[in-house]
């Protein structure tokens, strides 16, 4: 049974628009906000840019936990990172879903026992989580 959804930031929530400018994926954030009523939502990222006040303000209504790889001591490509996060959340890795746009991170999460999905679109992620 899924208890937590762990999402990447850059490439999933922060994306490039047609002009090459970084923008928040408002469609996904809106859906995540709905899911936050039912699941623990956490952000796991290598990028510190999520702490920029205008961005963090929008994320704080959705995510209850933030994990920065440099702070927890594990990269997203290290399966131990996901065990560490599960322990911090006091749940089993099998109760977590991880969404990322990089295959090696998905592989590491799956090795730790998570259900993990390689992000390609909002529609694709909604389809696998509903």
C-alpha cells in the first residue's frame, strides 16, 4: 500500500518552457496538492533551487518533507538514499513511490524496493498512480 510519493524537482517539477526558461509544472503541482491529502509527499533533489523563496512558497503547501542529496549524504543514484528516506518517514521502502526523469535514479530506487517511474509527462504519471 502506498503511503508516500517522492518526487524529483528539476526535470519533473521545474521544467524548461518553449523559450528555454525554467518554469514550475503547475499541472503536476496541482495534482500533487490533491494527493497530499491522502499521501505523504516529499521532494528528493540534487538542486538547491527549490529553496528560492518564491518557489518554496508554492511547494510548502504540497510537500511535507524535503530531501537534498548533499544534506542526507546520498545521491539519488545510490539505493541507500531511499532506505534512508524510508527510515526518516518511518515507513517501508515498498510503501513509497518515486518519480524522476533519470533512469539511473529510477534503477536505484527500485533496487531499494520502491515502485519507481521514469517521468515523461503529467498524463503518464497520473496514469501509473491512479
